[in-house]
């Protein structure tokens, strides 16, 4: 029986979400989002962020990210982002597709985070003219692809720099719940300065539920056409909305994320000197070496190799309902690795 | 309490489908379709069509259609289709988007059906050169947007004509179940000569489950990249696959469709001389006039106006779980319209 | 020795244009339009239209049309145009490509002309919703693809109708010179109500010189990026600008067009009852039948068959330097056709 | 009176090219490349490369590059190229546009050259899956953007590596003449292993003439549609073909390039320790510092700053007809710079 740490998308959906689906499955409702569940979900987002927002529900994180960017950036535009970003490495070119061919301009940065300095350097190295793509946006991930989290101060510094260069700010929040739970701040603070947020629920207890949240309502003008045109407007939208209602209800989303984060922190501590990155959300990056990786696999742990071929690195992701005993077992296994000198 | 005949997408999901979702919600599974449910669903499609096929699951009919066409047609290509086709009127340009700008070339035809004659005329009227878009495919709907159905003979005639001009054949099967149930033939016969089928379950009892079925497996080579790139590869694919398993299991899909068809036939008969089209699936088109429409609305029937403004036409769609008493009420209301001279 | 009436693009360039090229070929000049010739050309356009304009030079009519439309219409938009329009039949889908997949919505109309009535009917028949492409522009040709010309009054009526429905107006002026010469009005009157004009010189005496003229300067904001990105920004722009300077200088463009028009009028008269369309520019459409076509070909006339296969129709186009004797010969040949009952 | 070293596109056209234009401007000719000049030009390319090729003429280097890549790479594909490549920095995203959104994956490399090692490293760092863009091609520049040249051996090594990973090889030959002249080899050797070559004439004596040369004729199948659709099929193609005929006639192209190269070599020697790159073609990169740059500008030299802001670097480009006295003056000015310790 494998112990799954491959990805939080290997986990099932939370019982509250399943119950909401069943509840939504009664009677008839208008299609395409013109239903009571969607209307209530939209209000719920406004409460979560403490301000009016425009929200569009979709079914995948890739569509949320790429459609959001398509609304911000023209085909001849570009988006500054981290070279490890999901939009760069894991979406098969969806941003390029949805924007009509805009470019991702890749920046380095520790912990998969962008800094104002890196952004300014990249802007300076790429002076614009009619011959160049036109920078229009910055995209960051919260939590990042390396399991780190931007503080509200870091966000404000980034967005100030972006804004002063005419760049809009997009946040890929596939693990936004983990970031908010980790920071212990409000959702608004965890997305300070952001123009558009791709807010994910799928990885943290939903079946397939993502939302694109526009904080500047005017920016959203053409989103609905892009969503429809890309085939992402569900006819029976109530089933997506119902997942969101359950997810946001009563703080479920933060409870689930906080539990995963706590487990991850324990695993990170157990990883000791093998640990590669700060564990600030639900992901742990380690370098057990080839032998260590083989040993962990032989004990039934499912996880991804990381980095270049032969790097000896691995990624573990903790899900919302990860069994305590799996976490205990992983901690023990990591501690037992010969290379590990736990502090 | 309204009586809903607006669209089959206003109906809830079938209990068997909901039960399958609950069953799938156990334990961990690999993401992105590399799971047991998806594997089983793929085998099920092969059984349904009596041959090997390649199947890709998606969540909306628009994505199924547009991604299928993108696989068949280059950006400088064109697709012949009926001027009433869903891909023309109801997808906000998704085929153009997914193909990279291919064109839909619109044909007339009674009952929203294409004929070999209409196709040949359009080909003759549009001689090709380097200056023109290049015809590469034909797309038809089964059942059509006017509730009619192609017979296997009609399909074979169409596909023979298409093939002899180097055109591939796509079928929009958003209501394929209704067509098969209506024809009383096998699914293979109801899609005779088709290269790629967009097979829908959403309108007939699922929450959000569509499939793109390639009968020529070699044609499918790049579909998986296009699906991912368009944001239509679900991370928790098992939930889409589970819907399909329930839908195809034990003939559920055909039972639900047959029931809706039978209701529709009754309504069509009650419509008498008001009826505009043959009722061969689950849709009824009538011309009650402005007064008739107002009368029906005042009795609580929900439906769409049809045709140009002021046409006095209306569309009724019967869902898989339409209440008998709603159907009875609609039949009575139609019979009672002054303009109706039932045979 | 053939007598060429195939197309005005089979003619050579005018000597004045060749001389201007030679004159421009002296010394060094900044690239990409930042040169004295381009600056002077831009001023010349302002004089021609009696108002400030923004002008962008390109090398082909297809690029002028498609880039202009891309500036007016979003990817999910649509353009109303005549079913015979060059953008429909002769650009291999360039408008769809440059706009990112917008749709051309085709209208009928005598003489390849749109009318406010046809436009209103098409708008009424295509009510918009999130599910439909969004109409954003109208495109007309001046002169049309059937050799007719819009009067200023017709243009004003069309643009008023377009504007009242939120539609911008594009004019394909590949033969704008012929239209202005035919109307005997100012260039401004011949483009009354137009937002963007594709102004051609290639067919009427240049080698390769087209211009996109924005009457609303604000609309042009992103054109320069689209032109560059599509590969249509010439590095040695002075050679395109020089063609325009010669073309517009001293009314050369109108003299050349007037001469071709006059020839065409004579041919149209000679065509008598064989003539299909009003001859208002430099094109003549006739129906000599299969035998008549064969007879004309055997006499050395080069021209295109027209219409559907077997229609017995033909198109003759008169070029700026068409030899008088070729015109005389064609007139005589047409008069001599048995089917021709000249009035 | 400025001395121009800004770019080879600031130079006029060669007299032989102008004469060919005048010669081509006689009588009528079929449009769109179906003329005698184009046919002869196509044969000439076969002679130049000593093998059958398929050639398509266009008017700009950006269109040549982007259309060539669009033929090699699907929308979900990617192209490995140097981070300094023209397709990256100077085409406003044309490759992304023409390919439908494919990605450029950037590699470092001395002298703006790719090596098999850099390529292998990038391939190893970007393992592919359905979630990633799919590598399909490599693009290199000959001569490079830093004025260096690939030897035939280097080309063979690169193409072997590319081929063994299923990658096609594109060469941006905007300065192919300078490369061939520099290597003293045959054109075939200077493009060894290349699948498609963008062969430029504009910078080296033409007005606007580029060619896309397919060495594998089967790869060219859809190029003509892409060219037309992008607005790059000239109606009066003979004027582009005539430029090519003059350019390739009697070795003119190599004579002009050899002259520019020799001048550049002299300037490179004069630059002494200020020189940054090998001078193997017609470009010289130097670091005179801010004071040196100011001094050179004050002496009337026109050139571009290079590198990041404040780098103190500059680029000089020698044109085909650069005046000897301008070259002498630049050599003297460079030698006189205080920072220059000429060997």
C-alpha cells in the first residue's frame, strides 16, 4: 500500500465538498452561471477578501492562470515570472496560447520567489522598442512552486515596483490556502497589491474548482468571452459553485490547509540537513541522493524526483487528508537516512 | 413553480452518476488521467463502439468540439458545417480559437442537416487556390440543433462525399445518446463514417463529462498536448471518468435518452400544426406566435424564443428526468392554443 | 502576344514610381521608418485627406487589411462584410490569423455592396450573448470586388448604422484610387465615416506599397507592434515611402486611375447585354458563355473565369497603362460576340 | 555629415539590384510568383546550394524566420535558441505569433553561438511530459548577432545533436553572405545540416528581399499557405525575384559581403583591447566606456550602444558600400581612444 506524497492532486475531495455537490443536485437551475449557487459563491468571495471583486469560476488551474494572463497582456506583450513557475514548466504553453502568443520572460530567484531587484535587473536588461515584446505583467505564485510564501511586505514591494513600470500583477494561487494559513494573515493581505488572483480549491479538497478573482473590476471586461471561447464556461456551473461554497464555508479551506502545512513542517524538520528549501506551505524539497531516494521508494513512499537528471533531489507534497501515520512514517524514514544529520 | 424546458443542461445529474462520484472519492490516485477509472472508461468506449478507439475526456462540449477540430484542421484550413451548428452559434468562436484561426464555412439545409448535394455545391462555389482557406473537414451534429437525426445511410453518403474531396468528418454528439436511442441502431451505426466524435454526457445526466473519441487512432497524435495547453486536462481526472463509467454502464445513457425522446415525441404530436421540425430527439420547435408564447409563459413554462426577433417561434427541450406531469401540462397547453389544429 | 486583362497586379510600375525609387537610393538613412521619406509620406497623407491621420506603410493589401482589422476587433469579435469581399475569398484567412481568430460574418448584397438594411438584418438574426462572437466592425471595399463604388451618401448611411450598433468601419481601398477618380469627389468624401482605410498603390502603378490610414489616431495605439510582429515593418522603409511620394505627387494616382476607369467604361459599353455589373471603376464583369469565353481566349485575351464552374462568366481588369489598342481590340471582340445585343 | 555604422540596413541598394528592378519593370507578368523572374530565381538557388531546394521569397527577415519556424514547430512546441538571437530580441514576438504560440527556450553561449553541450544541458534540464512544451527545433544565426560565424564542423556537430533528439534545425541567415564570405567555403558547407534557411539579401545590397530555403522539400508543404495568410505573398513578385537574380548573379552577394567583412576586420584590429568579440563577419563589438562612446559620437560616428544600460559597450556594423574613408576614420578614432592598447 503506497504512501502518497506525489502531489496534492492525488488526494480525494473533502466530505464537505461532496455533500455540497449532492445538495446542489436538486431540481432545475439556469445554466452557465446564472444560478443561485454561483451568485452566492460570488458574494462569498467578496466577504473573503473584504471588498468587491469580480469572480469567474473555472475547472483547472491552468485555465485560471492562462485566461487571467490573456486578460492582462496583449499578444505582443510579455510576462515576467520565475523560471520555476507553473505557468512556465507545467502548462504546455497555455499562457502563450490564451494570450495569442505573448512571451514569458524568466527570472531567477531563491525559493522560486521574485524580488524587486531581480525584476528591475530584467527590465534594465531588456530595453523596449517596437522590435521587442512589450512587458505588461508580472506573475508570481503564492505559495511558490518551492513551497515558500511571500509575506505581505514582500508583495507590496513587488507590486510597487511592478506598478511603477506599468506592469500588472497576477498571482497563481493554486495553493493560496496554504499560503494564507502559513502567513496567519487575511486573504487580502496574502494577495496585497495583486490585480488578478488565480485561486485554487482543487488541490486542497475540491474535485475541480478554481476561481479567477479580479480585484480591479474594470480589468475583467472581456474575461467572460475568453472563458467561453476557450471552452471553460460550464453549462452546469452550479456544481463548480457548490464546491466553492463548501470550501469557503466556515473556514474549511484554511483548516484543511493548516493541517497539511503542519504535517509538512514536521516532515521538513525530520529532513534535517537534507532539506533544500524553507517549508512554509505543504511541500518539502530534499536531497537524499540516489541511494536515499531508492530507500524511500522501497518503503512505499510515492513522490517525484526533482531537479535535473541525477540530482538526487526529491519533492514531497502533503495533502489535506494525509494520514497521520503516513507522515509519521515519512518523518522516521527521513531521519533514518544515513546522510541526514538532524539538528 | 416553473416547468423547465429551456435546455437539458438545466437538469440535475442522474443518481447513478452521483453515486459513481462518491465511489470514486476514495483514497489516492495518480493525476491527469493515469488512474484506474480513466483506464476503465477508455475500455468502455471501445466496447460501446465495437472497435479500438482513442478517447480523451474533457469537461465541456465546446472544448470537445473545438479541440477535435483543431486536431483535424490547420490554421489555414476550413470546416464545412451547417449555419445553425452549435460550433457556429454557441461557442463564441472556440473553433477559430483552438484551430489557430481556421474558418467555418456555412451551409444551409433543412432540419439543420447537411446533405451531399449542399456540400458539393459549396465546394464548387469555393474553388481553392493559395489565396483561399483550405477545406479540410466537415462537421455535423447528431442529433442536430433542430432535433433531427442523421440515419446511418445519410451519414455514409455524407462521409463518402467528404472523403472523396479529402475532407475529414467530425460529429458534434452533445446529444449523441438521443440520436442513438432515436435510431434504435448501434452507436457505431449512428456515427458511421465519422473520424472524430465529440460524445456528450453532460446534457443527459452527468455533471460535466464529455469525451473526444478518435476512430482513427493515428489522428489523435497531438490531441493530448492541445488539451493540456487549453487547460482541459483535469488533475483529478477520476471524477470525470467516474461519470462516464456510470453513464455507459448497463445502458443508462440510452435509457435516459429514450425517456426524454419519448416525452418529446408526445409534445411534438400535441403541437400539431404549430410544429416546425420533425421531432426525432428531445427537442421540439414550434411557432405559437407572440400570443401563444405569452400564454405558455404565463402558465409557468420556461423555454427559449427561437429564430429572428418577432418570429413567434419557440424551442422546448426535454431533459432526462423531466417530470411526467410537466410533459402532460405542456401537451395540454399546446393543444389548447387557438392556432393549433392538431391532426 | 497576349493582351492582359487578368488583374491590375500584372501591370508594371509607373515610371514616376521607378524614378522615385532611384532617387531614394542615395546615401544612408535610419531604418524602420525613421527616415525623411517616410516622414514626408506621412505628411502627404494628411494633405490628401485634409486632416491629421496616422499612417503605417506596408507591402501588401492582405497585410494592410488584416492588420487593420486586428487593431479594431478582439479575438472573440466578428466583422460584418460582403460574401464576395477580398478579405473573405482571397486572403487565405489572414483576418482570422491577424485578429487571433475573429470571425467574418458574411452578408449578401447587389454589386458586392453592403447596405444598412442588410447590416441591420444580419444584426437582428445574430443576437449576441456570451455564447456568440461579438460584432465589433464592418468592412467594405471601395471600389468593390465587382467594380462598383459606394457614394459618399451610401457611406454615411452605412457608417451611421454601424456606429449606432457600436461597430467600427474598415474600408479595403486596394482600388481606392479608382473609386475616388470615379466619384469625382475628394478622398475624404470617398471614405466618409470610415475609421481605418487600407489604401492601396500596388495595383495602380506601384511595385509594392500599401498604407493603413487611421482617421481616429487613438485607434492606432497598438498597430506598430502588430505590424512588426507580423513581419511587415520594412527595415529599408524609405523604398516603400518613396513609392507613395511619387504616387500621391501631383495627382499621379488619380490620373492613372481615371485612365483605367475610362477604358473600363468603354469596354463595359461594348459588352452591351453581356455586362453583369455597373462599371464604376476598372473592372468589367460579363457573361459571354462558354463559347464566347473560348473565342476571347483564342484571340489572345488573358482574363479570369468568374463565378461558379460553368457559369460562363468572366472578369476583365484594366490596368493603369493598358495599351489603347488592347482596349480597342477587346471592345471589338466583345461587340462581335453573337450573344451580344449592344444597345 | 554622419558616418553610418548603425546597421547594414541603413545602406542603400546596390546598383546591380536597382538595374534589375528596372529591367523587371517591362510589360505584364502573372502575379503571386507565377512569373519568369521567380522561376529563374528558384533555379538559381538550386545552383547556389548544389542541390534541389524549395524556395519562397518574402520581403523581411522577420517574416522569413517566423514563417520558417511555423512550418517546423507546432503551437505546443518549442525552439531552442541563443538568448541573444534576433528571433528573441528583435522580432516583437513574431515566432510566437506565426507558430500559434510556440516557445523560444533560451540558451547561453559565447559569441552568441550554441554548442552541442549547451543544447544537451538544456534538454536535460527540461524533461518533457504532456505538461511541458514539446521541443521540436533549434534555431541558430549565421553569422551570429555578435558577428561570429559557425564553422561547417560546428554546424555538423550541432545538427547531429539536434537530430538525435528529434529536433529540426533552422538557420537565420540575415547575414548569410557575410558568413559564407568569411568561411571561404561553399554556401552548402556554411549551412551544413540545416533543414530550413532564412537567407537574407536586404542588409547586403537589396531593397527588401529575403528567401526561405527548404533543403528538405517535403517540409515545405504548408509554407505557401502560411506565407499568403500572413500577408507575405507579393502580388508583383517579380520585383522581389529580380533583386535576388541580381544579388546571386556573378557572385555579387559574396563580393559585397567580402568587402564589408574586410573593412570590419580592419576595424576590429584597430579596436585592439577594446574589442569584445571575434570579428568574423561585418560587425564589431567594443567597450570604449562612456567617455570613449561620447568621443566617437562627437566625431560623427553613428552606432548603437550595446549591452545593459551603462555598460560602455557599442556595436559597429559595416555595410556593403561603406566608404573607405569612413572606415579609415573609425580605425583612427578607435586607435586614438586612451583606453585602447593596440597590440
